[in-house]
């Protein structure tokens, strides 16, 4: 492609994105295509000749867009907020245009040093002490896997340089609450600990980890000759944004020599507002923590922030040093290939930088407060409305609720009813939320925090829920589908 | 940021990238900044107020660009080709603009199905049988970690669901050649095998794995009560693009029940040209293979293609199924979160699609042939010029060479001399290559394959090398620095 064509198509696609974002509210939030429908629109063999990019661009509206679930839609209440601010889109464009491979400092010093700068800004923004150093990873799952590997190697005095986990030593054990994100289980299994050495600690009525239960589990394992290795605490669980008592867990971890990893994937963003920082009190004692700016903060996926207290340990676990990767500056600089699992790295710091300059810390604070207030508004409606239940406290922007039809006492029936409500709302296209099971109870999770979500969108969602519940209860039918 | 500002800045940045790519030849290939120089240009605290994106955009020329090592420069001969075609830049823009999170089919069916389509195109393009299914990963390091984890679980009958690697069973062993990429060692250590259970198999004079040595190592380990688990073969090693005998290795793997993973990170792209496919003869017997379209093929980093013969096994190793990730379509569709380590996924298939339509398979073939011919041209110059040595065959686009000054017999002196040549060339700014050690000998690696690299750039590199060698040999000084 020549330069002029690139300019022309580039301008066209910038406008296409702008138009898309301008009219996003008119689109159904959740894609309505059926399995295989999009695949069927493509030829089954690759193009022999080139020069056909126009076809792909024209297919964006006709083929791709119907297959998009719109994560930046203001009525997206599913999973977690995943914003992609316009400033961060521009940064991703620059990232792609520079084509940087930032594995080593020398392979693009700017990629490393801008990351150092903005990750330190981020540390300050969420109130972490300067004993933490940050590095960008792709996702919280990868960050937590990294943490578990680092914990494993600290507890085993670098078993990886000897027999790995295959030396027949007493097994290492991982602890997390029964509300922990599924990726922690996956990561623990991938790291080789084994399901038998993973303890899900009971939680209290607010769905937070019980410190006494943690301490008991550790002591039981020690008595049984096992080696407690790492505890994962969560600030803001996926199900209900429950807040594990970090300071208390840190005390137990310290007493028993465990690595403390804090998963604040969603909630970390809230800490830009100092009044919320009580939620992770004790955080300074964590050995590692992850939060995802690509969730609620604004820059587009993927941008996970991983902070550690001992970067040298991280580097020791992750570094390899073959001759073809050595550079003249080794020792003076950070080679970020040694700060995570993949060798190659994009210039992701650009999008955090662009986003921060565009929105400012004050802008983020205002947005976070707005979203929490919207969640409280919805929680109040649930609490005051007969037939509706709220199943968890609402410290942040997630409301876990359900409708119990009159006379229903059977959990199976309530579950089916709420799944039907979710289906009706989601298929209706005007909002999208996630059904979830909380300790055996079927719930509906409303996660607020898209950049464009105002009070009116939450009000509209509440109307949708009321109407869907009425229709599914056999009352007046809901609006046309 | 409002829509109009986004349009205006978007157009400006598209033009900025176009200008950058237009004038890239006038820039020094390797960044010349000193450690800390870029960091020092930034404030140490984050911006409180927003609306300052203009500052970042203005800093692109003044602060960022001097800190970029230009991977798409036609005189970039370091590491490996890492192209970022203009078509793929446009696709990355669309990807960022859509803000898709493709973890599940439902969270954007297009992200999953376009990936299914283009990965099957890719499979056909490199001549893989339809017994393979492809999925996009970020890097070859991650793909290979995934392969080792899958191998570990197959050999141990899903130990992760029991005691992991901590059950005291006979240790699993990993095999690869002594020329294997460093990430394989890193991955094996991260997967918990332990350095003691990693065998680097001797290579022949062409730096390819010796099948007899592999078979012997496996037999010795079996006799010692260990469990041989996985062998990593390489088509196109990092040092010299050596070609492990895949069919022979597959025979050994089959006989002993090992998982065969093929690392063709760079060389996979060459297989678009059928005449090169002898290089990985036997590939159909691999259990998994990785190659990186983001290297030589054209779409920008990160786009690693991971192919497997048994996707169900991959999913069984990688899947978790919490209630909040279940969707109505589970069972009917691929949920790509279960096809790799991270939960979240960008819509990376877009850039493969855009690139393929723009360049076409024929265009890629022509470019690959051009690059191999350029490498042969350089190899011929080395072979015919007194004082220069070529240290490996040149099946593809990498030439491993060095200069031996008259009368030098001491390896330490030759090494210092060649490191000085590399320094002089790289700091001169007109080309960039990687010094590397091959079996104790210091070499210079010339890796050809940037999209814009024509014969004249390789000729210019050869002149640079001759001049640098002369200057470092104490002859006439090289050109002004």
C-alpha cells in the first residue's frame, strides 16, 4: 500500500470509528448474530491476489458490526466496564504505526522509559507507596500467573533452577477466597501447584475472605507437612466487588511467610479517589498486586498494571540471557522482556499516557464517583421495591440483584426466572448484563462504568428489569421484542 | 474528547504516521538516546487536569521518535524482521476503535469467527493439513508455554486436576536442541519442569538437532526412571535458521509417546512458498506448532499463530467455567478464552485479514523469495571475500558471518573485533544488526526481511561491514561517525 492510499483510508477509518462511537446508542448492545453466521460470509480460501483491502473495509459495516457486542455502549452493564477512550484509540494508532518491539531497552528506549514514567504516575494516582514498581502486562490473568510463579520460586528457593516442582519436596499450597476470580484457579493449575493444593477459603456474609478460616487452613496444611506458599486477596471480587480484609490477610501472610498477591483488577481504578482507599487498607504489605486500567479507567484493552515490591525477584524468575539478546546497556536499564512471560512487547504505555493527559486525574475521579453513585441509586431502587432482592453490599459500581416472583420459594424456579429476565433484557438489545451464581443463588449482575453511562441509562436499565420481571412473571407482556 | 476533536487528531496522526514511514530511511535505525534521557523529559507526577493531549502529540516528534529503534526501517537487519504493514496499522486502528473484548463468542461473535476464518486461511497458505486448528496468541514465547503445559498435562494424565507436578511422580523431561530459542528454557522453567529436566540435544555441523542424540537422551532418561514428555523441534533457529529434521524427530517422538512441538516462529512465513516446505517435512506429525505472522509476514506485532492437532485437549487444559462466563451458546461455539492463557482477547484477526486482502498470497510469496535471494547474495559476498567467514548454511533470510583480521587466531580477539564492527555499524545509524555467539564463536547475524528492504539496502550493509572491518583492523578509518 502506498502512502497516499494509507492516508486516504486512514482518514476514512478514523471517521468510521467516530461515526460508530457517535451512533453507538442506536445499536443493540449484545450482538444478535447466530453461531456461524459471520463465518459463512467469508470465502473459505485465502486471497491469491492483493489490492482488495476495500472489500474488508466495506465489510466492516455489513459483516463485522452486526457481530460486535458493544463494550463501550452506555448501556453495557455486563462483565466489567471495558472502556476504550478516544484518546487511547489514537495512542493505539500511533503504537501500530511505530511498529515498536520493546522487548529490550535498546530495541526502543522510548517504549521502556515512557512505560516507567506512566507506571509511576499510575502508582501515585492510586496511592501506592514508592516501594512498588509497576510494569504493563496484557491481562490480570497473566499478571496473577506471574505472581504465582514468583511466589512459587520464592517459597522454593528457586526450584526452577533445580528440579522444578518435580523434586519430591513437600507440596506448596495456594490460598484464595471462595469468591476469587476463576483465573486464579486456572493460573494455579498452569503453574503446576495442582488442584489438590489450592484452598478456597470461606467468606463472610459480605462475601469477604474470613481471616480466621485462612489462618486455620494454613495451620492445618503446615501440620500436614505441606508448605503454604501464597495467598491471593481480592479487592472487589468479580461476583459482588466484595472486599477481602487486606491488612488482616497481610498479617497472616507475614506470620507464615506467604507471598501476598492482591487482585484489584476492577477496583484498583477506584483508588484514584482517596476516599475509597480504605477498601484496600494494608495494600502496602502486598508482594504484588494487579489492577486493570483497561477496565474502568479508560485506556482500551489490553493494559494490565502489575506492581511488585521486589523487581529483582521478578527479573530473576523471568530472565533468560542468551547472547543475541544482550545489549551494551544491560545493567543500566530495564529490559522489560525480563519483567513478564512473553518476550515481545508492544508500546502500550502510549495509551495510558494519552489517556491521562486527555482526561486528567480529576476527570477520572469524577467519573468513578459518578459510577458509584449510579450504583447506589440502583441499589436503593432494588431495596425499596417489593419482589426484588439485593444479594451483596455495593461498595463500588456493581449491584448484585434478583427478582423473586410472588410465592416462589424453590431456588430452581427463581433461577430459571432470573435467567429468563436476563435473556429478555439482553436479547431486547437496549441493555446487556451478566447472570451469575452467588453461593448457589442465581443473580443478575449489573456492572456500571462505561465512559458514556449516565444516570438516565441506569434508570432505563431499571425500567427494562421491571418490565422483564413482569413479563416473565406472567403479567403484562414486556415491550415488543 | 468529543467526536470532532477525535476526527481532527485522528487525521493528523494518520498523516504523522504516513510521514514517518515515508521518511524512515533518513532516520538512524537504532535509537541513539542514552539511558534515562527520555524519562528525564517527563514530569515526575501525573497530570491533575485533563485536556492536555496536544502536549503528548507534540512530544511524539520531539521526545518519542528519538527513542525509537525503527523496526520497519529497510536497513533493519537485527533480531528478526518485524513488519507492520500499512494495512495492518489500519486494522489495529479499527481494533482499538471497536474496543472489543473477545474472550467469549458472545462478547463479540465477529472477533471469534473472523479469527476462525483467517486462521484457516493461514493454515492453507503454509500448506498445513486440515488436521490442524489455529488460534492467535500474543507471542511465540506464550504459544510455546501453552504447548509445554499441554504436553505436561497429556503426559501426566491431567496432573493439574490432582497434585500438579507436586505428586512425587517420576519427573517429566523436556527436549530441545542446543540451538533452541531462549524462550523454550524460560517456558520450561515457568511450567515447573525444572532446569534439571531440560535436555539440550547436540546439533550437527549445520546446527540441526541430531536425531541419534535425541533418541539416546530419551532412552537414558527412561532407563533412569524419568518420563520423557515433550520435544521442541525448530524450523529456522534464531541463531542461524537451522532446520531440525522434523520427520526424524517425529519418528522418535512417536516411538516414545512424546508431544512434538514445532517452533517455526520466523520460518513459518516462508512456507507460503511451496518450494520451501521441504524445510519442515514431517510437520503434519506435530502436536502443536507456532509461527509468528508478526515477524516476516507483514501484520504488526502481536500476532502469533498457534496450531494444534487436538483443540479439545487445549481447551481441557485451559478452560475454567465459572457461572459469570457461561453463555447461551456454550457448546455450539468456540470461546477463545479457553484456547490460551489470558482471559481477555483483542480483535487481532482484523490485522491478518486486512493484510492478506491487501498483499495477497502471491505478494507474500514474491517478498519471501526476494528476501531469500538477498540473503544468498550476501552469503556469496562473504564466501568470496578474504578475511570473512560464513558460519552456517543460509536456507532462508539470515546470514551468520564474521570477519577474522589477518593473523588473528585468538577467539577472544576475533570476538572483540566483531563486537567492535557491530558497534560501529549500529552506532553509525545506517544499519542495525545483532551480534550473537554461535557455539563459542562470536558472530554477526544479518536478518533480512523488512518490507522495504531491497537489494540496494543489503549492498549498503555489506559496504558498511567492509568499512567497519577495515577501520577496526586499523586500516583506513571508516566514514565519519
